[in-house]
C-alpha cells in the first residue's frame, strides 16, 4: 500500500510559526509532524510515499531527503498552492493513486501510530479514522447510516447527528480510488472546484455507492494543528509515550 501525504498548504492561521517554515516541519516534543508521520507509517509497513508539496517545498524535500534517504518517496509540487485547497493537491496525485490501494493523510496531524495500525487492520476496504469528542463548526464531522457507513462528511453537517470528527486518515481500495479520481476530474476540470476540501468529493461519491466505514480511534491520541493555540496545546498535552 502507498501513502499519499498532502503538505502543500500555507497554514496562515499558524503564523508567525509558519512564516519561515511549512506547518508539517513544526516540532512537537522531539520530532516534527512530518517525521512523526513517516516514522508511524514505516513502523506499519508502508514503504512507498507520495508527498504533495507547495509552500516552502524545498524545505520539505530537503528534510525528507536527509532523514529518509533510503525510502521510496515521490514528490509532486502544487504550483498553485496559494490559490487552491487540498482537493487540488489530491487531484495532482492521480498518476500515483488512481486505481490503487492507498492510505491518505493530511500532513498537519499529530497522531498515535496505532491509529494507522487499526485502520490498516480493518477488514473493510475503505475506512476512515474517527475521533468522538465535543464538536464545533470547525471540524470535518461524520454522520453515518444504520449500517455504520458514512452518509455525510463535511464541516457543515449537523453537529447533533454527527458521531465524531474525521481526523484525516483514510484507507482507500483500488475500486474507491478509481471512482474518486473520475469524480475529481469532473470537479476540477469541468466545474473548477479546486479551492475546497477533498471531503466534498467523498460526499459526491456516496450516492454512487462508494463510501467509508468508520474506525473509532477516540482512545488513541490525535490532534489537527490549525492555529497557534492548537500548537501550544499539543505541546502541553502530547502523551509521554509519543514524546
């Protein structure tokens, strides 16, 4: 299985921390976010990586080249990172991911590597990791049907009916990625929807019969770093086992 890591964003809400450094290279404890992600993926048997870069891409490429010289890493540069969102970065991975089994990760997550273990171990071919906690307008929320499959996933879906937050780690089968990139082609090339979250593509695939099961990882630490406050809290709350 191949890991797709999206790391193109400017992370303006984390300024001044990201004035001279991409978000994924911010250090929490003894390692930066990207190093933690790579270490966790490698520990779970992932040996092929696709990293989509944009903002300060040279720093990311230099870091990974220095720390993981023996890993199979393919870089894709999003030239329009300043005007697009993560759906476009995902679209750029088409040649590497369409019709293949992949693990998709956002690069701004601090997470326990056992989350990846749990996701990969699922018998369901398409699953996402979920954290059940008090929700607000900010999170990507998940609503499931009577079978436990995702029927809504967005920031704007009902907090009352949501069962938790998608933390940004998804396992996708070759069948799902074939459908996903067909839908992304329609969204990007024909509708110009390049500045939205990729979860909108997930929602559009649900009526077509493609959706995710849910893996509850609430008992394992994870946090998405969007703001300086998020960063400060993560520095204080990171479990000693992950330090």
